[in-house]
C-alpha cells in the first residue's frame, strides 16, 4: 500500500514539473501495481491459485 | 453561450470533480481519525483508486483537456468500482457482518461503488464534447490559481495517506481487520 501511495506522490511531482508522458506512464504502472495488490488480497483469502 | 464560456465550463467541471473526490477522501479521514475506524486493505485500495481519478483530472488541468486523460480517469474509476464491488460482495449475504459505519444507510464501500460508477458515466458523457479540446485556457491566470490550490490539496491528501498507512501497517502487509495502529507515537 505504501508503495502505491508513494507512486501517486511521485506522479504528482512529475505532473508539477510538466513531465506529461512520464506521469502517464507512471499512472499506468501504479494502476497495474494496485491490481496486483488487489489480486494478492483476494487470493490470500480464498486459498486458490489464479 | 460563447466558445470561451463553454471551454471554461469544462474546466470548472473538472475542478469541481477534483473537489468532490477530495471531499470523499476527507470524509474517510474523518471516520478514521475522529471515529477511530481504521481502513482495511480493500478500503485503502479504494482510496488509491479515488486518488487516481484526481490525478487523471489534474492532468487535464495542467496539460489541457485531452481524451487520453479522461481514459485514465475511467480506468481509475473502474478499478475503484471493482474493489468496492468485491467488498460489497463480502458483506452482502445476511449474517456475514459489515465493515465500518453506515452513512444514510449505506456503508463506505457501497458509496465508493456508487461514486465510481457516477464518475464512469459522467466521464463517458463529458469526453464526447469536442469544444473542450481547444487550446488557450491555460493562458488564463485565474485558472492557474485554481490549479495550484487543487494540486496542493491532492498532494496533502496523498501525503496524509502515506503517513496513515505507515502508522497502521508499518512496512508489513496491512491486516485484514485492523483494530489498532501498529506504530504508536
């Protein structure tokens, strides 16, 4: 979770400094990371392997 | 209505949406720090998705309104909706319990699903208006002030979330049903 929020902080810094493409790239990476975290929390409760 | 007023309208709508999402995150902080209802991992993931919606809208306010920015807003809103729906499904069967307080009869995760679906529907409609994709509004200095205020408010909310998550979980995976903060100060 800390990593995901930290990535948003870095993304805001990139937007502030006008780095649009880097900000969009990091945006996608952050969303993918959040999906991985969601996958971990869902499968850890179900005891299944997706 | 002149063309400039139409462009300003969409910038106002983007700004109001950022304010709305930040308000939702502030309400979550109120329940966490005043009523001592700590967020679970799924709650934190919903906060991450809502912040993603804000960041997508800030891209519009900083670099100009573009369909690509709206698509990022949609992706974040869909992610938030998926997580919220997962949490709703965990508690929808009678007898399975609930998590957190209810606001007007609905819990946070249900409201989160409603808000994210509203963002999806609103963004889908708004991105179809081509007048907003003209350049020129960035020269208006009054919008720069609004942009700065919204940017720093979002930055403050993200920083507060980082501190909150660190106090609750440290560097370990967050507990499924948190009761107390892991790090006390």
